[in-house]
């Protein structure tokens, strides 16, 4: 099994770096390969280092243009250099059986929302989740719940986004995940949701 982890290349507080290292180590301990953005800095570097130090396999995927800027990690099991960001996201999703977002910035949210949207559109049936480290995602989850309450997000779509503050529990939920059963509505009002 492989899990794609979305996280940041920017500097982050110690709690987030420690959580990223723990996620990497937990994946390795459970025999799960890590797929991530390929950088050696920020929480990206921490999750990779955590997995590698615990004996895990790590596949990094980084766009050519970011190999210097994000400082590509040279100690990985495999580093794939791709043409651009769109190819990076598609490759990471293709290589993985599940998607996990750690706290991060705009790029992390972009990746998370694309993976979640693809699940809603049945492009894939992989579990998509967030590890809510130190309640980082609480404001975002409040917005997600608001979107559902206002009718912009179907209940089945909301159910797809798995949330936990414990990586082992979240990985257990990934293993048991079955996508919700739903159909697209013929109602034009619902079609845009």
C-alpha cells in the first residue's frame, strides 16, 4: 500500500514538524510506502526523513522547476522529476492508494481539494483525509460544514473527507474505507453542487 501525503515545504512550528516525522515513521512501521512532494525542507522533509529513518520506502515527485527552490531530497528510495505541478499532482495520486493532508499552505490545500474533488466526481475511489494536528484544520472544517449546511456540498461528499487527530486511527479508517453510494441528480439546481 502507498499513501500520498500532502504537506508544506515552508518552515513550520515544532509541533507540525514532529507530527510529520511521526506520520512518516508510522507509515514505515505499518509497511506503507510514502509518496510525497519530493522536497527535503519543511514538513515535506520531515515526513520523508521520518519514514526513511524507520526503514520505509519513499517516493518523491517534484517538478523540474522546483528541484532547486524546494531543495529536492536526494536520499529517497525514488525521486521522480516531472514537467510541472499538474503532472506532479496526477503522478502522486496515480501512485497512491490513499491521500492524507497534513497542515500546510495554499499548495497543500490545492492538492487536498483536487484529490477530494476527484473522489466526488468518481475519478478515483481512494480515501482522502486530513490529520488535524493541533486543531490546525478546525477553521477549514467549519467552512466545509458551512458549505454542506448551505447546500453547496452534498452529505455524501462531506462523508468522503475523513478527519482524525491520530494517524493510526486515520490509517485504519483508510483501510476500511468504502466510497459512499450516490448518484448525480438530474435536478439542474443540484447539478452544480
